[in-house]
């Protein structure tokens, strides 16, 4: 219908132009026709727009749901990732602590190894010194053995020339040392120790602080008697009868026993008791032989 009206109106308007009224009518008709067409177009456009809006609303609704679901999934994934990160961090801290402990242990082992190396070096030096000494030990033994025999001989001669204080026991000690020197089961160092012990015993016997008593036989005037001997170091060597009525003193100058007077009996008796720990120590008056 639009095609029939539109050419007629345009042709008539161009060729005739005879009557303003006709032109006006035709123009109004054309305008009315055009208005109706525009209305139809507007309705169609509105219908199309509504349809698009409906479809778009459905599509938008679908997209929001997907976005919400995707957001929730992302949140879960983020939480899982954060948990993995936390676990990795904890593991890294444990590994760091273990590493530090290993570093400290390594340092301690290094110090200890240096210490052990120093000890080993010192031991090696000591071994080298001992090997050197062992190489000369035979020569040392060859020199020390004759020396020990000479020391024993000298000690025995000294005891025989000394006051006869417990002479039997002292000579028996010397004989034990001689037996040890002749024994293959006693090594050289032990033999030397026994010799030194014998010398030390003689040294203690002569100390002024040594007060000792013992009972033995005494030959006086060809008659043997049992008496209590007592000595104060090598300063005084006395003897007293068991009935405490007689006392004797050894004279170093004459190497003989001399009977004491009655004035020394009480002092000799007290000295024997002090030596036997039967009385408390006290200041005693004893006879002493002076050197000529």
C-alpha cells in the first residue's frame, strides 16, 4: 500500500502543482500514511526491544548465578591455597630450625674434632718420646741394676754399724730387697722402689719424733734377758727389765750397753709407757751420750 501512495503523491506534487488544496490534501494523506507507518515501526521496535530485554534479563540472571558460583568456587580455591601456603610455611620453619640445629652441631663437631686432633698430636708426640726412651732402656737397666746392688750393700753396712735398734727386723728388710733383686718375676722398676722404701724406713727410724718400743732379748754380762726396748729416734736407745727395776742405755761410742742409775728408772719407765701409748706424751729427762 505504501508503494501505491508514495509514487502518486510524489508525481502529483512535482508535475501538476495546480491546486494548493489538492496538494494540501495529498500532503496530509501522505503525512497520515507516514505517521501510521511510523507507529507500526515504533510498535514493532518496542516489541522487539521488549523481547530483547526479556531475553537479556534471563541471560543476566543466568550470568549472575554463574558469577556467584564462580566466586564461591574461587573463595574455596583461595582458602585451599592459603592452607597449602600455611602448611608450606610451617614446613619451611621446621626445616629452618633443623638447618640451624645442624649448623650448630656442625660447628660443635668441628671444635671437638680440632680438640681431638690436638690430643692425637700430643699422644703421637708422647709415643715418639716413649719410643725414644724405650730405645735407651736397656742401657739404663745396665746402669741401674749395679747401682741397686751397691745401695743395698751400703744400707746393710749402715744398719750393722748403727745402733742395734730392732736390728733383726731391719736386716730382714734388707734381705727381702736382695731376694727381690734376684727374682725374675720382679721388674726393674719394682726392685728400685723396694730399695727406696728400705732407705725411707731407715730415715723414719732416725727421726726425733719417732718413739717406739718392742720386746726382745738383751745380752748383758753374758746373760740373756727379756727386756722392753725403747728408742727416741737415734738420740736415745734404752732397755728396761720386765719388773721395771733395772734399766740400760746403749753407748754409741763403745757399742755396748751400760746400766743406768736409779735416778733414770722413773724416766725410762715413763718413756716405755708413752711409746706403748699407755701414757700421754710429756717432757722426759733421758740420758744422752754426747760425741767425743
